[in-house]
């Protein structure tokens, strides 16, 4: 039985009149890269699809799913600001949730990723990466250790087919090897499970009203099974916005009821538009924009996900390419920019100033609702990555001045106790 599923209660709750209120304001401009081009007939739906429609969501194709971009006439800027000042609720049920179990599962996941999982405490999460043989990033992932024999792993919907094929191939290889002598590893996909993210400085205050569990004990990067009005749910403190918040995994039969509990006013439903601008301000990567299989974690500025001892000993898939970049320095680096005049979008070319040598490209860029400035991230040749370096970015055939700026662009507000 699933490590996660076994811990849930079977009790269901019936709710009346708990439909989320959509707070209306003037619509803002929405810019989001990475929208899928699939036709509607081929798109999947999360368990909250009908709920989104009832709440006047504008649905768009994203990562093979029909997902809410925005709700009613609430603009991206207004939704973004509400998450920064209060709390918003995101449907992230398109993400792939998995359990890995077995006596050798820690060693298996340390082969699959460069993370130090042996030293990770129970019910602690870490950002990690799946690497190909060259050290390129197949996907970024969050790994939560429940015990030495059990892990909960979340991967990206847009990489579902690639990731699951990779898991299957490597599990077969591992289980057929001497490494699995003391126990094989099993993989379970939590199909159709809900996953919602309650994000914002008031998130803990609102969630605390629904549980007897003292959320102050749940610091950033920690998780627990939390009783929420009769449901027993896996709750992880963290998120993609740079704000305090929680990601809550929910069995399919309970997803709608739990979501209705969580989104009572003044919690506001938020969609992909706000999620994208929030994550860029937080300096977070979006796979397909800022990460791909030709990019190592060193180039991506994610060296910190590689365990200290693992930088020395390797022992993970792709270690040779990663350790070469660690030793010699990567040929390019992901950096942030403040851009003058107009926002630089994905694909905008970056030139040295004043030489006008092509040195890289923008991977994500927005006009920041919080900062009132145009911000972007992208890759530049090593040597041009230092704070304060001036560059020129070609924005619609006009050169715009930009300055290399540390990320995140705004101070994170995670709860660390």
C-alpha cells in the first residue's frame, strides 16, 4: 500500500455554500511562456476542472492539461499582489506525484539525483534534479523523505512521459543489479490525486483555523500528515512564489471538498498568469524556459542541490559532466537582469556592452508587479555573469540596457521558525 495513501483517513466531508469568491478588479496584462499547443481534445483535466469553470476561470492549454490562467476579470497584477499581501490558492494537480519504496530506495534515488538523501531528516524535502548521462537536467523535482524506505516525489507535468520512462528504465536496471540485493525498489504513481498550493503571508493564519496541528512546528522544507477538518492530508511547507505557503496532496475523492475548505474568502483563487510572475520575482526556474537537457545544474545556478560529499565522490548519473563544470567552471551561467525601457521576453538575445558580442539569451522575463521594474533571467557566457555587469538586450529590434542583478529579485518570506 502507498506510503501516502495508507495514512489518509477514509472519512469524507460534505460542504455547503463554500464556493470561492472571486474578487474582481480591472484585468491586467497576462504574459506566460510555455503554454502548450495541444488541441483541447487531447488535453487532460485535473480533478478541479469543473470547479474552475464554475468560478469563471479562463482555461488554457499548459503542459498537456487544461489549466486556469486567471479567474473572472481579475487581472494578473491584482492576483499577483493578493498573493504577495494576503493568500492565494493554486491548482497544481497537473504535477506528477509518486511514491518510491524499498530497502534500497535511498541509494537508488542518490544514483538518480545528485542530492544527499542519506543525511536528510524524515519528513524533510529538498529540491533536486534528474540528470541524463551528460549531466543535463531531465527535470527538476522535489523529493520528500518519509523514512529510509519511503519517499514522496513530485515532478513536472510537461515532462511526465520523459520522466516516467526514465524511472521505469532505471528501476529495471537497478532492480536487476547487485545494488538491489537487500531489497528492490517499487514506484507508485498517484494518478489523479489533487495537489493545491496555498501561498502568501496569511496562508498559515487561514490554514491554522482548519487544523489542531500547530503549524509553527512545520518550518520551510518540512512536511507532515495534518488533520484538516476531518481529512488527514500530506502538507509540505514551501512553494514556488517566494512567499510562505503549503502544498497539500489530496486523494481524488477528497480533492474538491478540501479545495472548497481552503478557498473561503479572503483566500483568492490564482492561476498560471500570477504563478509565472510570482516565480520569476522569486528567481525560480520553469522547465522548458530556464532548464533543459543541455543545461547542467552548475550552469543553472543550482549547484546547491548537489550534496557536499557528492561533489567529491560522484556516484550519480551524469556526475562526470557535472563535476567537470564544478571543477573548471561552466561555459555559461544563469543570471538575473533589471532591464530598462521594456520587458525582455524569452528568446531575446543578450550582447556585451559596448562590444556588442552575442553572449546569451533571455529565458524568462516580465514587468515585475511588485518591484515596478522589468526583470528577466537568462544565460550568459561565463565572465559576463558578475553582479553589476552592463549588457544590451535586443527587445523587438531595439537595444535595451540591462544590468546583471542577483536573484531572487525580492527577499523570500519563507517560515523558518
